[in-house]
């Protein structure tokens, strides 16, 4: 690694110890702003707050504009939709703590949404209130590498070769981080490896990560803008965005096997009642499953739940071998407990590097 890059890496290594505190401050400031927005939005205008995960900013900007047009055409009423973005698991914790008060959540993992139910914020059976178990689109974890793939990083074992530096978000705060860990584990056990081998691989993978940032977009910035590391473990949609914006400097590698990610959505029952927004929130989330929304979802690099729409975008979203969460855990909630709960697998394979 060039000397300049080593200096930048050390900077990020120091910064990551402060990142969670800084993120918490930024969330608090944003929450105050959103409260003011709700209290001072124009009279007669419907309001909605969507708390989402980190890389969906552009997706919901596109979807919100189309939904607002439809809602006004249907009801004669304008709608103002505000977005909040950070690591998926961190967002869930902020909602549970009351620091964010969304009408809807559109989070990276079903287990992050389920955490709200466990704290009384969603009704039982929330996943069955919308089509496709409340999963309007899927995604997966892929590799982003430098143009030409100079280190020939094609499969998961290549990431732990000597000298390879892996950029991935922190699984304690990021859905991308959790999914990368689960995909890495599954890449071993779904191809005949033992759990002991999977644990050893996951530990080696984190040994190759010079730092962990709190969310997906920060990892993308570190890799694509700051030019740190050799490979970025990214959501497929984030990888497509990175490559498109790199003007030929980056490329995607699809590993032979990866995890099927299932971002989930829900309206937050006590909050939509308090805000008087239940009908609007339901309509907004139902819109995500409409064909026009599914087209927007596909164009933005997510895998729509509608198979016909997905097939029309096979050139950009090629067929992949993806394993379901059931290949490594009974369901998303139990995967959360086993891998990321207190004294879970993550705690045994990753210890923060000394300051």
C-alpha cells in the first residue's frame, strides 16, 4: 500500500472509534429537525416520515416523487415525504428509543423491523399485512474491485489472501455489515464447509478489514472516493451506483454464491395513529408493490419482488445463485440472535482493534 494510503487508513482507523458517537449526535440533530418539520409543514398537506437504511436515499427520492403524484391525483391532497437514512440496525434502535418517530420503516433486514414489534411498535403478523411478506425488493452482497480486478478477487476465499484489505461496514450498526457477515459464513457452510471452518473464515475476513464504518454509504465513500482497500463488500444496488459513478475506475464481481437479502417495510402502528397518517402510510407501502414502483426499484439496482419486472431487467440484474437465510439459521430473527446478539458469533470472531 502506498504511504499516502497508509496515512489515510490510520486516519480512518482512529476515526472509527468516534464514529458511533458522531452518528448518534447527527441522528439527534436530524430528529429535532424532523419534529420541527412535522409541526410546521404547510397546512392542508399530508406528511409522512420514512426511516430507511443507508443506501436507499436515491431509491426513495425516485419512489416518493411518483407516489406524491399518484396520491395527489387520487385524493387532491399534496403529500410531503421526509427521509431518514443511517445503518439499518442503528435506525431500528433510534426508533425504539423514540429518537425518530416514523410513520413507516423500510429497513435492510426483517429482523430490524421485528425488533420494533418486540418493543410494542408493530402489531403481531406485521409481515402479512403487505404482499410478499412485506419485502418489496431483494438484494445481495457483491464485491466491488478496482478496474481490471488486479488482485483477481473472484470468490470469498480470495478475500483473505495475504495483503488483501476488505472494506465492509460494522455489523453492529449496519444491515450491509450484517449481511456481509452472513454471506461470508454461508459461502463456507453451503458449499460443504463446517461451522468451525466458517468461524475461522469470518475471523480471517475481519482480520483483513483495516477499519469498520457504521453504515453502507460511509464504506462506499472510503473505497470509491478515499480509495482505501482492495475490495468493498457492498449491497448490489450500492455496487451498481459506485461503478456507474466511477467512470471506469471500478467494477463489480459477482461471487459464485451469496446471500439473498430481504429488506422489509412496515407502518409503525402507534405512531401512525398518533399522527393520523395510517391510511397514507398503508397506501405508500402498498404502492411499493405496484408495477410502476417495481420498475423504479429495478432501475435503481434493487431486485423487485415481481418476477416479471425482474426478468425485464436481467441485463442489469443477472440471475444469481443466492441462498436464503434458512440455509444458515431458522429465520432472520434467530440469525440476529445467534450471530449478532450478546456473546454471539460476531463477538467470538471480531474484537475491535486497539486504538
